[in-house]
C-alpha cells in the first residue's frame, strides 16, 4: 500500500468512527428525552382532529 492509500484508509476509519459516535450519542439523547420528557406550560385554546386520526390535537 502506498502512503496515500494508508492515509485514505485511516481517514475513512476515523470518519466512520465519528459517525458511529454521533449516532450513539443521538440515540442516548433521544432515549433520555423519552424517559424524562420535557415539561412545559401552555394554554390550549382549541382541539382539532386530523382526517386520519381518532384523537384530538391541542391547538395553541
């Protein structure tokens, strides 16, 4: 292998590891959000149903 090929291989491996790390980090953040949620305050002024849904959706 030439030096250019080795450098290209190393860069490809580093890019793959960076993408994998980012995906794992994103999955952990989403899991934490699903587990603990986000508390907000608001005022519901109406409720509407979408044509394909059986539940009401609050309207701000």
